[in-house]
C-alpha cells in the first residue's frame, strides 16, 4: 500500500489469526489478511486486550450501527476495543510514532468534519459509523464500527493511539481507556473536583477507576457504593474514603451522614439501574451534577421533578472523549493509582471464548479479564 | 430603621394593602405595615405584577420551604414574584439606585456565603429558604421564601433589582424575569446558539419567550411545538421559524424534516410531560443538549438509554440564574422582541382573585395576566 | 482524479487565470491548471474575493510559513483568502454540498490530528503550514499556506465552506469571514455579552464588524473609537451606541464618562498600536477582558502591572476559530446588520493590482475592496 | 456586640498587641481593642502568620486603596494576610464553625453585590476597598483593605475561612493561601492540565507551590526555571520533573529540548521581569496559555506580535479566587505535596521587624518566614 513504512526489525506477516462474529453469540477463529494503515493511521501488533461488557453486547446484538437499522447481523466483524500493543507499520505522513513503540489505544477517531468533531467532541461524531462503502466519512470506532482487537493486528487512526511508558505492564496498559472513560465523565462534570464530594455508584471497572481518578484529581470525600464487599474493598485500595454496601443500608441516608445533610456535589453513576439512578438524584445537593456512565436497557422511571427543582444537571456520557485518555494516562504513568488492581484474569488469545465466559459470568469474581496474543498463561485470581 | 433613606417626593405610608395566604387556596386582603429595607436592600413601590403558574402552586401547596418539611401551611405570607415598580426607599449603603427609579425584579438573592453562591450559582443557594429566625443566612426568594408582590410595597435585595428604561411599559417590565428564565436555560446550554437549531416545546410564557430569546441570540432554525394554534401563532410573532402542532403529527419526525435527519442541537423543554420530555430526547442529535425548564409532578418514564448512548446532557433549571435577567433585559430594551405579545389581561390589585382565576383556568385564552396596584382597568384580551 | 464529481451544468475548464507572487510586492497573472479536490474537499469557482490587509503583507513578506524559516520567497503562490463562489466539483465522499451551491469560505482547515485540533482549536493547529511534500499533515490555510482566491478556482476542505443564502449578494458573502473573525474574538471573551459594555478600538474591517457582531449579541453600550470620522460614522450605522474620535479627546476618560468610572467589561482591540493597547488596558474594569485582534509590528511597552493588579485577561486571537464564521453568518443571513456597509469598491480580477493599490493606500477612503472574476465593473464609492 | 457568641473555654481579652503602620517602612507595636465579628463573620485568634512580599510593599507604599488615590499614608493599619489560628468568637448567624476550630484564611471576601461577585469572581470585586465609612459595600481583603494578621486577633468573613485538619501544622497551614494562589492561576488556565506540559518561571513561594499544584493536578512534564540552584532544588522536592537555571542557558531552547520543539502548553509566570515574560511567550506553543502571577513595577516591552500571531492568551491573576484555596487545601490535607518545604524560618510576633528583615533581604536564604504569636522560637533554617 502506498506510503506504508515497515521495518525489518518487526516483520509483518501477510495473514493473522482473528476472532470474528458469526451468528449472535457465536465467535469463530479465522485466518485473515493483516490490514494496512492508510494516511494518518498505524498498524498495531496487539499484545494484550481486555474484555469490556460492551464486547459481550456486540457479540450478542451486533455493532451499534447494526442495532440502529443496519443489516441483520454483522458476520466476520472482529470485536474488542481495549487493546494495547506495538507499532508495526506506519501509514503515510505519520511521524508521531515509530515502529516498535509500545502503545495503547482509545476507541473513537471522529470524522474531523462534522459539527461535533469541529467542537472537539469527537466521541459524539455526527458521522458515527460512516466508514464503509459509499459514505465513508472517516469515522472509526475500534471494535464498534471498525475491526477491533480480538486478533493479532489492528489498524488505528493516530488520534486513538497513546504511548505506553516502560514502567507500565501490558495488562495495565489495556486499562487506560477504561480510566479514560472515567476521566471523561469527571471532565464533563467540570473537572475541578479537588475538595469536592463525589459518590461513585457501581463498582464495575469504570466505577472503580472513577474512584481512582476522582481521588487523583483531589476529590474529597470519595464514596463508593455497591452490593459486593469484595468490589468495595478494591475501591478502598484505589482510594475511596468510604464505601457503602447498598444492600445493608439506605444509601441516600448513609451518603448524607458521611458528606453532610445536603448531599454531595457530584455523582458518577456506574450502576445503571433505575434504583441507582434515583438514589444518585436524591443524594446530590442543589446545583449538583450527575454523570450517567451506565444506563438501564429500558426507559426508567426517574424523579425528574427533583432534578429540575434542585437545578441538577445530568450528563449522559459515552466513551472516552475530550482527550481524557491522555489525562488518565498521565496519572497512571505517575503511579497515582494502580489500575491493575481491577485486572483479575489472563487468557491466551486462542482461549477467548473461555475468557469471555469468565467476564460474562464473573467466574471466580472476575473483573477485568485480559487476553494475550502471545506467551500468556491463565492467570490466577489476583485479588 | 437605621440608615434608611426616603424622599419627600415619594412619601412612604406606614401601612399598605396586602394579599396573604390563609388556608390552602385561600387569599385574604389585609392591611400590613410597610416593610423597611436593611443594608443592601431597597423598598419597591409595586406598580405591576404578573401572575406565574408557580404563584398558583404556592397558594395551593404553600411555599417550597413548607413543602419540604416546614410547618403545615404558611399563613400570612404574601406571594407574587413577577413585579416591577418604583424605588421608594434605600437601605443602608445603597447608592446603586435612586428614589424614583423604575425597576423590575428577579427572584433570587443568594446568601453569598455558600459554595454555590461563591460559584455565582445564587439560584442554587445551599441556604435556600434560610432567611427567618435563628438560621437567617440572608437568602431571599421574592414570593417564594420572603414576602412577594401581591401588595403595594416590597423589600428587595439590590442583587434582584434591574432598572427599567423609559421606553418600556410597566406591563412589559413584569415579563423581564420570565425572559430571564428562558435566557438562563439557554445560558446553561452554552449560550452560543447562533446558527444552531433549537426546538422549544410548550408555548407557555417561558417557552414563548425562549423562542424570542433564542432568536435574539441568533439561533436558526427555531422551532416551537405545542398543542394550541393560538399559542403557536404568538410564537411565530416572537420569531419562531417554524411551529408544529403536536396534535396533528409525529413531532419527532416533523422536527427532523425541518432540521435534518440527525435532529436538533438543543431543546428547551417547557411542556413538562413525560411524552414531551421523551420527544425532546428523541429529536436531539448526538452530543446535543436539553434544558428541562418544566417538569411533571411525578417521576416519569424516561428513555435514559437513548440519552446515554447519544452523549446527551440534560439541564434541570430552576429560576433565572447567572445574571440572565440582565441579558434578557438588554434584548428587550433594544426591542429585539416584543414580550408584551404574551400579556393578555390586566386587573386591579383588588381583583387579584379574579385575575388568578383567569390565569388558572386560562379564561379567554389568558397567557400572562398582570395586576396593577393603581389606575388599572380590566384589559380586554389583546391577542 | 479518483472519485471527483463534476456536472455538465457547470463544466470545469482545464486551466484558469491566476495571480501569483513573483518577487516581493510583485504579482503576476499566469495560466494554471485548475486544481482538483481530494477526499473531503470541493472545488469552488470563485465569484468574488475581498482584499484583506494580510494579503498585502503576504505579497510583501511571503506567507507565514516562509517568514518562520521556509525558503526565501514563495514564488507562484496565489494569495487571497476572503472569497466566495459556486461549488464546481466534489471530492471523494462529499455529500454535504452540491454542485451549483453558492458558498463562502473561512480560512483554516486544521490537520484534525494535533492536540489543538482535537480540542476544537483548529485555527491554532500545531501542524500549521504542514501541507506540502513529505510532511503533509493535512493542514490548510487558504491564501496563507495553500493557494488562495485571486484566481478563478480554488480547492477547499469542506470544513472551511459555508452555504450562502439567496438573499445575500456575492460581495456581502466575501465579508462573512471578517465578521467571523470578530465573532471569534467575542467568543473567546466568553460570548455572553448581552447587556455588557464593550469598546471596539480601531474602525478597520474587523473592528467595524466587531461593533455589528457585539450589538447582535446584545452588548450595550457598544463604543467605537478611532481617528477618522468617516469610519466612525459607519460604526454608528452598524449599531455602535457611541463613537469617540481619539484625536479630539482623552479616550480613557471619554469611555469612562459613557460607561461608568470603573470602565468597561470588554475591549476588542483592533487598532494594534502601543497607545491603543494601553488605552484598552486602562479603560477596562477589574476582572475585565481584552481581545487583541490586531498587533504592532514590534514588541510594545505594555502596562502589564495594571493588567495583573486588576486581574485582566488578554486574548491574542488569530483568524476565525471555534466555528465563529457560522455564527456570524447566522446574524448576517438574518439581516441583523448590513456588513456591505464596509464594502466600498469593486474591481475586475484582471485589475487586481489596482484593487490592491486602493486597499493599500486607502484610495478614495476604501475599506473593503472586492474583486470579481466575471462581469464586474469598478464600483463607485458606496458610502 | 449583638449576637456574638463566645465560650468560656476560650476567653477573649479586651485588648491585644498589634503591629500597625506608622510612616512608610515603620511598624509600631501598640495595644488595641480586640475587634468583634458582625453577621457572617468570626473572630480568629492568630496562631501563626507567614510573611508575603506584598506585606513588605504595603509597609513601604501603603495599602492598594491608598496607592490608587487614597489619603497620604494609612497609619494604624495592621498588615499581614497569610495567617491561621483558632476560632475564638462567632458573629450572628454563623453555624459553619465552632469555637476552638483550627482554621486558615484566604484574603478576599467580595461585596457579594457587584457584577463580578455575582459571577463568582470575588477577588475582582468592583467594590474593592469599599469597606469603611459612608461607602461600606462589605468588601474585605485581610491585610490589604481591612486589618490583617500581624496581631493576636482578627475578624474574618466566613467566606475566607477554611478548616485545618489535625494532621497539618500551624506553619504549613499559613501556606494554604499561597498554594491557593497557585491553584487559582492554574484554574484560570483551564484546570485540566493532567498530561499537559507546564513551565513555572520564578521559584518564589507562588512559583514553588505552582510546581506542587501542577504536579498534583497531573501536569507532565512540569519544568521550573530560576536563577538560584537552592530554590530549584526545592522545586525538585516539590515534584518538578526538570529544573533549568536560566543563568546557565538559553531557557527557551532548554524548555523546547525538554518539551518538544513547539514549546509548552502552559506557563505560570512568577518571575515578573520583562525578560521572563518574553521568555514565557517564546516558550509557549500555538494556542497555549500563560498565567501572569507576577509583574514588573513598570510597563514592559512585550512581544505582543508573537502572542497574537500564535493565538496565545495571557491571564493576569491577582489573589486566590474561584475557591481555589479549598482545592489547594484538599491536596495539602491529602499530603500530595509538602508545602512546608518552603517554610524556612520562624520568629515570635514580638520579633516581627526582624522576621520582615529576613524576608526582605532573604537572610540565610529565607523563603517563607512565619511569625508565631505564642510559644515560638526562632527556627533554624530548615532546608
């Protein structure tokens, strides 16, 4: 391909092993040609990829583009978006990276042309999904609308690539985009949370790293709520000042006891249930802000009267916008928190179906399950 | 009272006629002492006061402080918050105004001490309602937590007072705070709406003036939706580029036909029903913003999945913050729009109960009903 | 060229007449191939182009890229950036425009990859000028770093193209980018200037349209200062509430007399002299903001102690960023102001050198001189 | 005084020792009545007070109000603004604090009424200095316009008071307002500096703590420049990634070597010299931002052409606005950095003149000199 640079030090094979979607919930391993980067793109040799709940949804429902009116099911698509690796080839005009650089990726490369991209809101690109065929606007979302990371090589627009410091393991580097999503949520809430009270509801990966990011930004107190003590314990290790098990208590009262009777300034809602969202609303003080980083599958009965009467703002966030991944990486490179606390299991790429099962069924209390293309062994539970 | 300045040119009587709350839905006219302004306050002789839907709620349910846990019903409280008049006395230290100045008022004077007031968010004051007795933090909300305008004189903190130009009628001046509420909503949406598409849902007073304010700020197109053609017609007169009667059509489709298949950038939701809020969500494009300026009485089933998946932000706004009333006045003083198009009826202060009935029952298609303390006659329907 | 769409209704010739730079201050008319648009670009048939002071600088000094370390002088470069015209061909993937659309252009298409572009600050692209040869990052600045508008056809990235309404003349459409620059300045000052006091210093094209834009946004009062009464008179026609001839008076005192002894909230400084900048600083109130839209050729002695002691912010702005051109167009399309008041002369493209002389020497009180590729006649002075 | 609460546990004497200004550069110790707090104020028993360069200026030139046209010299005024202590009495309506609370103070309590205070910009209060006599608007600036901390007791508006955690020493607590000033500067630059490159120029107290605050916020790299290696060494201890001694090198080149040829994203300029400001401008990249936290005594020759051509913004900041002191305290309470590294000497209150000499003449390499009202001994040089 014109203008692509490769290096003898890192030969690129012609074909690779890749997992692709078959029928719903079916993943098949195939041999595919290694793709080549175009202008402003690079080829990444994938060294590790973490499994996100969204991957499970895509394998079950198809990609977002499909869900909203595309063809019945997108066969031969490779999912997976939380990957890291080594730069193996440079597309035309790329001098920001060198072959051999260790890199991790974020998901979204906006079209660069629409109103949102021109505003810097590339994760809300108005040409979302338009990257195939007649209507290629250049938008890419790794593992959502363009082939992702459950394979050996993937093409990435340079806007989605971040260098990984030597002091960071492959496994930890796969978690940067998760921390970046948490950072994006806190960014949209205003970002200046030092000394402000923050509740994080729901100790999944985004919630747990939201605790870590909020503490890194100086929030105080940071309160984590959830139903499983094992997860809350990890929250404490990531910096939470307090944890509340919602099974044992009235969580709104408990938060107000810790943070004052008016409630807290910010909530990062990562549980996604109707109850959790209403609790979030009722524990937030007048003029406070709530980030909706999760959501229920169906419309939910929400106490909007309370929202409006108390001048609250709700931010539905999707993905890792506003260069938040770079800010998350800055704290992680500086060892402000240890994101690898949420990494529980590692599998070989060939064992992806089993890795997915661990993630889906939370086998052995799995949080983040990482798949490694080479030299990986099943990792014992770490926490 | 110490330091109060009065003028012979405008003698202040010792007592005045005032409407006060009795039992729920009961208003009684009494004779009360004229209150005197303290430091940083002025006394306003009320010349005109408009009726807001919230006044009707307060007469029925009591003030917000009461609703949220105060005594059973606040007898002897004077409601009414959309008033204007003439400065009749100056409290200590006031040189921003002179006796005889025509002024209109906004509602909220924050405590100036809490976290929100220090941020400039005085309408979300954390000492809301704390202006009586042992816990006086200095917060005031005219007609909500401190005596309001259905009387002859009222004390106002100078933060709530705006001068009225000679070219503006008393009646129009009562509408500045309504326009200020619309402006506040558009401010919180970012304020830079020139050339952006805006839908306003619900052609009540705030909705109709939101059309006018959005057009003044350069929004294009501005689309007004509602159920009554008479109201939509006023929306056109206030600058709407298009109106849609939601009874006749699928409003989401109709908006997309006018503004493009992706939907609009902003919605100012002023209808407050579950259906209207979900329609607002579905007509907004990815990364768009919705101002909730109205709300249902009860929790509502909301399509939050759509909100989060499309990175939308919802702003529940209450009142007229961020000095928005001053910005609204700037456009009104400049005759950018004629707010008096929504003024339909005028009554004398003595006829307040009848005026309230017109407002409550929308008698004769009433929109804004104004009560004048002096020389008013019942006004025929204007529109 | 692959994927380019043309139409029989608007045949594109193979060559065109173009003015190109020779030696410094030398312009030569040559015959050049008509360029063809690539992906996300269009070809514009130029119908009118206005002359900007920067064009004169480029013809004299070379392009910005050159000034900062490029080759000695850029021969064969076509300057001119304030142009409008008709879409004549569509590059690959373009469906935002159709052949035959009337359009006007802004200057900057960022690379879309650097830190600033990702923030939405494409006019401050960190790959500025890198659009030729080995280091093509995709940045384009019409008439600055890529061929401009003193010719018959020009290629534009679609990010720089705005549709022109039928009700707007070709000449007025060339002024949109100037109004967009004024709008950008006011945007960076915060944008919410309704009811705020604004001084514009220097009644050149950007200053005069800054008056118009500030009034459209509701600023009040808007005060224009300058040395020539003829220009100040145009400022009044564009909406200035007051004008001050700085030759006759102490301008700082005069501003404070009009706007209050503390001074004004905002200054848009368009004069660029040391005296004017210091006057701007001294007429601004505590916490106020100054946009530096012009600048002296050399470092200037500035009263920074006053700036810091009064917590003032200075915004050096360059070009028309943050989609400001779209907001300016919204007000112009709505006939909020008549930008054509600053258009004074029209010449044929063949007479460009004479047109440049009019602009450079302000012959016949020229403000904006427009050159038309076809059917233009010398326009008599309009004002 | 009406409504003041005192406690037997902490009796308040009738008089106190206080240092007051005599003639320029003359400080006299007198016995004064202990002042009593009004509404929303508290009385602080001063336990420690740090010396700021501005104190030296006030003792030499008088207070800011004087410099700008007040009476010849303000005798009997008590300077000193970086103090902490123990709450000794509560004014009317205060329940935010209790007698016995350890607290530190920031400087500015805005009037709460002017345009800037309503925007949350209380440090730019338009009624600055209007707190005496006929024009009392309620503005207070401890040690600038109202009596300060070189004494035993001082009245403070509650807006200026922050609780001190038990784990923080008195001496460190006096440094919170300095860190708050650094935080304010970084706040005005946007606040989201994680992973961004920041240069701090000038290793005085504000500069050194700007290094610490920038690192806490995740900035990377943070580069400190200055002329004295001893200070730069402290900068390294406070987290600087690199230091540059400007005596040895071309600082602009050195910064670009460390941070990339385009220069850095942000500069916090704390040196205040013409050379340093121009260096700051030349080391900042296109679209970058510079905080001017220091300033020369006289107007300076500044490369504004470079500022404007590169779309840079300059923020002249004064004091510790936007609740930045609370954010600084959050990081200090969390032991993110050890501000006491800049505390070098301690004196008894009776020895204030000698303490001032140490600060003025930088005796023994003094940085922050702290004065303690009780049980203090001269502290040996700590660093």
